């Protein structure tokens, strides 16, 4: 499944349980059928319009899709 980045932000502050992972990206992505959801992005930074895919190694995370 591929999604398109609709909006993205980089977090530099988070709850205590996530402080060791800072900074990290959260994005609103648009899935097929015009459904939008919020996901965590791992790997290189993404920009609006980029294609992302679920990360097979990290559950609940997404990453930049290969070209």
C-alpha cells in the first residue's frame, strides 16, 4: 500500500516515554479512497507530496517509498 504525504511535522518534544526517540516525524497521509490518517515516519525526512509505504521492520511506522 502506498500513501501520499498530505502534511508533515518534526517533533522536538514529546512525552517521557518517547523522549529517547526525538526528533521524529509525524505525517498526515492520504490513502487510496481519499482516506487520511496520521502516521509516524522513519528514515529520511519526507515532504508534502512524497509517496510513503509501511515499514516492514517497525510496526506502525512508515517510510519514504523507493522511486
